[in-house]
C-alpha cells in the first residue's frame, strides 16, 4: 500500500498562524465594551457561586446585567446606523 502525502510545502500561512487583520482588530475594538461588560457579569456570577446571595451581591448582579444589555444595545445601534448610512 502506498502512502499518499502532500508533494509541496504549504505556501500560504495557515488560518491560525497569522496576525489579525486591521478589520478584525477594528471589530474587536468595537465589541470591547460588550466583552468588558460580559466579563464583569461573569465575575459577579462567580462571586456568588459558593455563598448565599446578599443584597449587595444582588445589586451587583443586576447592575452587571444592565451593563451587558446596554453595551449590546449600543453595539447593535451602531451596526444599524452603519447599515443605514452605507
């Protein structure tokens, strides 16, 4: 039985072996408020995993959820404005 393999070396870089493009970096920058808000929400949720939820914890969770929703709304409105203006 004969083994079949690649005859030539790969000419282009693999998808995972390259730097992000300017467009990808811009997209990450636009989404950074949402990412930050989601990290804060996750942090608040982790805090209350192993203990009873106090009133302060509940306020922190509510605040973090509102912040995530506001960041998502803002990002969606920005995308809609770009879509309408294009």
